[in-house]
């Protein structure tokens, strides 16, 4: 934090609503209670003309005795009429000896003890030509008629500035609008040339600190007739006659006072602007501070309460008209966006995958957020539309978004300030609006806006909101002395996202999430139906394969008997036919056996025991001896551990893998087959490697499917179910299977078995 930051922080904490003093163009009296029996607890030091006795004696006295008889009756009648409002209301115009004509105003505030304090303020009217509302009525009526005839916002603002200046006679009247960061821009101006023009200039948020903006919101009017005034202190006499106040009770709350003294920093700010007097009226939209009507004069200038009220009315009319224009534009914008959203949702409903519907209409997707580029990242698939960063940059941005916690929606008009890597593509995406469309995966729809370089004209250097006045560190703060136009080139920012765009994006997100959930429910129902069908097919497969085993064996047996007993009587053609019958029946029997194994693995219970994998491999090699007879095979069997598993299924796994290795290395001299393992923290990995014909890695996922073959049957016999059996057996153990290979360079098949305590769920249970 810099010294400047500390200074600004001190300004923002200044209790400007409890200054303990007022401006000298009036008198203030504060009574504890809100009825005729209320007692005077505080008064401005200049209040003697309004009192019926010296100030020192009046403090603590009841209202009837404390007040000057000239105003006591009016105040008594006012209090008797009902509750005192919290905002000042006129009570009477009166003539006081020593003070002249005065406007008497009253309002109520709460005190520290939970009671009510009535504040009476008497503003001097002498020298003011328009001291009553009747005097300004005709001018005000004309102003309202002119405003009513206009529709364009710029014309309304300009007209309001002209009418306020005509009513008040100030040298310069500005319409000042706040932006989202509370910087203010002069959007309309009317003046007589005595003060410089500030039209289109921007003023930093630090010119009007937070608590000052809140006061502008609460109290719409503020007048400083003479910036060179000497504050008049409020006098309180905490004597026995006064109601007790808690120790440390703050000074009287003057938030709604028309005479409230202002911060010395603000007074100096006015002097630096070469304005001796000022008046402001707040412009509120839907209760929020939108801007100010700010009036300045080169000399001291007072404005009556009646004129200020007229200006307040113009500001309120202006508020209503601005709100109507902005609301209408916002409504039109939202309707247009909702129409686009409806088209996008309709496209999504017909697309598969559904999010592809968003990118099938790229113009709608871009218009939806008035963006130059968009991206849809769903389940790691990335689709780009329009002018966007590269796919790699978008994926990195999505990872960054996902790391920000779980924001459902994210928007910024200055992405490089939050995500430095965006500096590389700010020409395409300085602004980002993103919605998350999945809670499980980093899936987003993103819209991009490019950097818009623009020049901002400030009313003085915004980097120097405060100066020192030479009284040493921490003392003598003064606002900047220069209001010369200072130009700033704003970079690294895009056009901001509107509320309509943000809200409609949120609505689209909810709609997409709804579609995602519906799709998930449909998939779940489909999965259940598929599981049921699989069980039926499995039962059917088991029954058929079980029933077909015996017939095929009978065919083979009887055909072989016929060859043995009747061969002398058979012709060569008959003998050849019998060979074909035996081969076909053997092949069909093998298919039936494998199908039976496949279906059995889904039906039988897993019986895990400790298995010596080295012994199991040796045992399987013996059963395959007939397939290796006469071949030159170099075996490389590494020491294998003892693991837990179902020995029947593991034997089937090794038998299929070793049989494949032997088969597909046929023609290699020598054939090399290796079996090894790797110990991992949660699983044991086994592999079988050969130097055979290999396979194209692009088809790796097909290898483990039922009846999937990558080689012609004429080259390598087989029915394409062996690896499906391998995968199913390993899955039943909670393990994984995969393969790596290159055509002509051999293949390696991997499977894992989870260790005790890390076993995965039996996938068969999931199927069921």
C-alpha cells in the first residue's frame, strides 16, 4: 500500500455526515424528542436570533421556552400535526430580528440512545429573489414541458442542464454520470463561459469517496453557497438538564441537514476548481445513484430551498425518463437475446451430441453475447467459432477457469489483468464471458471480445487525487490543484458485458444443465435396459453354447470313427469330405467353447486365491506345447509375483495372450516372447510381448471387442473372442487391459490386477 493509498483510505473513512458544524448561511437547533415537550440539546453557535434566551441558558430548556416566540408557534403546530419525517420539509417562512427572512425546515434523526432528535434549520432568504415556490413555478412548468417533448437521452440531459441553469443562475451546470467503477463522466453541460467547459471529461472515483456517494444517495440536495465560509460549530451543553448520552457518543447525524458543513478537502477541491459556490442534485435510477446535476459559480451564490426543490423535481423527472429509456433498451435487448437463445436451444435439441447444436449456427452463437469469437469445450472436445485464441490457448484458459473454484459463470472485460497468459491473445479475447455447463468435467461455453484501445480525457491527472500542502507527512491533505485535461490511452480492455448479456448467459446455462441432466437420465435408463438385455443374451449364449458342445463333439467323434473303421471302403472324395467335417466341427466346437467361457465369466462367482503367476505361466506353456512344436521360440519369462485372483480366469487370460503371441509371431526366426511384470503402488502390471506381425495402433480399441479381428482368417486362424475373454476376466478382477503395437514390429499386451485394499469394483456388479 502506498502513501497515496493511505491518504485515499483516510478520506473514505472521514465521518462527513457528523461534521459537528454547519455552514453559516443558517442556524440549526436540535431537540431531543418529537413533541412540544422536547428539549434543546444542541444548537449552532450562531443560533441566538432563533432563541428566546441566550444560548447557554436555552440548552436543556423545553422547546416552548428555548425558541424565539416568532417561530415557537409554527414549530408547535408542526409537531402536533404528526410524525416528523426523516427528510427536511418546509415548516414556515419567518422573519427573525437579527436574521431577517428565514426558511424554517425540519426533519428527525435517531440518537445514540435509540430516541428521536428533531432538527430545525433556518436558512436565510434575504437577497434571494426566488425564495418561494410560487416564484419558480412558471419556469419549472416550462422546463417540464420541454423535457416531456424530448426522447433522445442526450437531448434530455442537455435540456435538464439548461433548465437547471436557467432556474439557478449558476455559471456552469454539469450532468455527471457514474460508471461501474464509480468514475464520473460529464455527459451534458450548460454554461455562460465564465468557467471552463468540462464536457466529456472523466473524473476519478476518488473525487467522490464512498461515504460521500452514499450521502448523495440518501440526501438528493446539497448547497455550498460560499466555499470560503467559516464553519459554525454545534454547541452542546452536557449539563444536568440534558438527556444523558453514552460516553463516546458520536456528534449529531447531519446526513439530511441542508446546512451540514462539508469536508475541508472538498472545500479546497472547489477552490482549486476556481468555483466559489456549488449545488448538486442527485439522479437516482431504481434507488441507485446514477449521476449528479452539479452546479458551479465563480462567486459565492445562494439558492433558495424553493429553487433547489424545483431543480430536484427536474432531476427526478430526468431520472424517470432515463430509466424509461434504459429499461426499454434493456427489454428490447433481452427479448432479442432470448429469441437467439430459443433458436440455440432448438438446435441443441436436434443435435447429437446436443452441444454441437450451439456451433451449428455460429452467427447466433456470436450474436448471443455480441462477441467476435466463441468456443464450446465439452468433455475435452473443443470447437471454435469466429475469431478466437488457438485451441491450445482455449484449453489452457478452461483449465485456469476450472482452477478458480466452482464459478458457474465468469465475466471480465480485462482478462489479461486476471489471467496474464491472455496478454498473448488479447487482440482476440481481452473480454471473456464463460458459463460452466457441467459439474463433473471442465466444460464451458465461452465468448470472447477483442481489446478495444481508446483514449479517455480526464479532468486532471487521476493518479494524483491528493497533494500535500506542505504541512508534513500525514497532515495537510489537499485535492489536486490541476484540472487540466489529461489524456489516458486505455489498453488491455474489451467492451464490458451488459447485464442483459450476463443474465441471458446464465439462463442459457440453466437450460443447458437441464438438457445435460435429462440426457444423463436417458442414458441411465438406456444403460439399465442394456444391462437387462445383456443378461438375457448372456443366458441365451450360455444355454446355446452349452447345448451345442455335445453335438459338435459327437460329430467329430463319429466322423473320426468313420475314418478309422470305414476308411478302406471310402473313396478319396469321401475321405476328404470327412476331413472337412472334422475340421469344421472342431472349429465350431472351439467357438462354442470360447462363447461358453465368455458367458460363464459373467455368470460365475469370482473366487480369488493366492496365485503363483510364474507357476501359472509355466503350466499354460505346457498346454500350448503342441502349438510350439518344431518352432524356434526364445522365451524370456521374468520372475513373477504371487497375486490374488481367480486361477481359472487368470489361466484363461494367460492362455489367450500366450497363444496369440505364439500365433502372431509365426514366421519369425526366432520368435521372441517375453512375459514380465511391474510392481506399482496400487496394482501389479503384467505384460506379454512378441516380435510378431503387430497391429496398427489406431485400431487398439477394437482388439478387445467380441469377434473383432485385425488380420485375415486365411493368414491367422481364430474367431476373434480370445481378447474379449481376456478383458472380461481382468475387468472382473477390477484390473485394466490395453495393448501397444506397430505393424511388422510386434505387440505388447498389458493387464493389471489391483492389490489388496485397492481393488476396484467388480464391473459385473455395475452391469447388473
